[in-house]
């Protein structure tokens, strides 16, 4: 089977070290609404702590089942986070990132890395359907 591009020309593959990148795609649950900063105002810290820790643990297990042998080689890890929204409501990118902190911590736990290595972080928001999801693509920077 031959792979072709849009102009029906064969795709060229290379094995040079410079072109090898490892991109891992992980799908996680959409953050609970209570974790969004604008919603969290007035909520007792103990309740938020429980929700955030449950979300972190669930994200760790979901990520562990999807990483399948991905290894960290010591560099920074570029994250591309896509928030597949559960509805048409407009949400700020910074609030989405704050709500996803538990998921990113859980992802770091599953990869056995420090989350300080997640740099740069790109955030996209797309209109999806219920229940929503968080799609994280990891690419190790060399």
C-alpha cells in the first residue's frame, strides 16, 4: 500500500535523527465545573480539594492506560491542550487551564515527570458535545 499526499504524489519518509519526534495524544475527562475559578468562588476549600484530588487520580489512571511505553528523554515537553467544550458557553483560556490543573498533575504522575517540564503550553478551545473532553498532545522538545 502506497501513501499519497493531496497531489497524489508518494509521501517521503525519513529516518534522520532531526526529524524524529514522538507525539503522544491522551484524552482525559473535561474538568468538573466546580474547578473553574469563576465557579469556585465561595465554595469551601475542603470540597474543592476533594474534587481536585479525585480529578487528578482519575486523570492519572486514564493517562496510564493510554501512554503505552512512551518514554521521557530528559527535555522540555510541549503540551498542546484542546478543550473540547461540552456546550456553547464561552470560557476564558486561563480559566480552562486553571480548571485542568488536576488533570495535568495526574498526567505528570502517569509519565513519572515533574510538571515543570511542561513548557510551552498551547491552549485551544473547540465547540464539542457533552460530556466534553480534554485532549492533550505531548511532544518532547530536543
